[in-house]
C-alpha cells in the first residue's frame, strides 16, 4: 500500500505519462537489428539519422499512426571506441501488442526465429505472451502480447 506522502507526491506531479513514444535499441551492427525488426516483423522503416556529435547511425522504424505511433530507433555507434556508446547498455525486454499471437509465433518459427522455452502462456498482466529469444533479435528479449479481443 502506498503511504499518504507518496500518494500525494504522485498526485501532485505536474505531468502524466501518455504512452510510449520510442524505443531505442543499440548494436555494433544495426543491420542485425534491421533484419529482424523491419524485414522479419515487417515494421516499416521511415528514415535514417546520423550524427557525429552523438556518435550514432540509426534506422528509424514506426509502428502505428499519428500521436499514438511508437518509433523504434535501431542504433549503431559510428565509432565503437567513442562516447556515447549507443550500443550499451542492453535493454532487458519490451512488449509488443499482437493481434493473433498463435499465428505470429507460428510465422516467426517458420522463418527460423528462435523463441524462448515455455511457448505461449499467461503473462504477469493476465494476457497470453510468448518471448522471442535475444539470439534472433540482435540481443534484446522481445515479449509478444496477445491484444485483447
């Protein structure tokens, strides 16, 4: 149970989080990430960005439309020895809503994508979930979540 002091602190916040705007994934070779996220999953690539100052070369993908769209930035360092090191640290995992989870898992497996042990199962929030092994995504554990019917 949240104490009154914490509850007041949270209720007095002058902003609220509205949703996910972007997820940035780093790798020494962004083509590994792009192959999975754009080519295998079919998430459209909408642009590129490169900055010497930020030491980044990235492909920009987008899921959805308008203000609810989520951008996925697939980044590699221009120089792995310089900072910032956009390929570090690793993101543990994140979830994507999927409209037909069994069909998705079957399709991915047919393409050689490695899933984690356990198959489709109930996740912590009560939705059916399955996980794509980091070996298939360039190092990031991906949770696939069945969108409610």
